[in-house]
């Protein structure tokens, strides 16, 4: 009989504890199983004609360029991410020309000639190095920024997409 009581107490305790914190959220709130991108807007000033790519680099990992075809009323942070990302060359600020590694889950895209969006997959880094490269991957400008993120979707309990910026990168 003692084993039955101990077993029953263990099962009831487990049920009570799981009721306090449901899947994905506190206090039994069920959060949807989704992913999102957080967006940093980068404004370029100066002569932007030689700029081929703008990257966001965090801890030595830089975003890769993705050309997006968007309708004007579709925010980038609501796009569904592709299941897998291709392997592309990405260079951190300290890397050599020959260094190649698997693509970052972060990507950048041109909004217009002076504006870029850098998307961070489920992360909101405090500090980002933004750099502009020409078509031969030469650094035209580079600057470190401290970011403040504002949630623009989802809920307080479950999280959701956020935006930072705009930050301004001056091209000489």
C-alpha cells in the first residue's frame, strides 16, 4: 500500500507541476510553435553606388545576402523562413578572403538604394557590426552599433518579432 501512495503522490505532483508551466509559456499559456526574424533597418548615407551588400556581424558571424521579392505592404518579419539555408561564403571582419563556412541563419536584403534590412533568426543581439561591401567583397565602411529592440508582434508571454534601428552607416 505504501508503494501505491508514493506512486500516486508522484503522478499527482507531476501533473500539478506541468500545469504551472504549459508548453512554450509560463502559467499554463500555450505558445504556438513558430519562429520569427528580428529586423534591423540600416540607412546608408554618402555615395551608395559601389555598395553590393550590407552585412550585420555578431560574434564573428555575418549575415548573407538574400534578394527578396516583396509586395510593398508585406513586412519582412512576417515572411516564412525557408526550411534550409544554402551554404554560402560568409566573412567575419577578421576573416581572410579564402575562408568559407556554412551560411549564417541571419540574412540581409536591399529595401532600396539607401536602405537595407538585416534579419536575425530568433535573436536580438545587443551589439552588431554593420558593414558595406563592394562587389569584390572589399569593406567600404564598417561601424559597431548598440541596439535597442522593440517587439512588433507576438505576445509578452510567448515573444515575437522585434525591430531595431534605423542605424546610419556612412559610406565615404
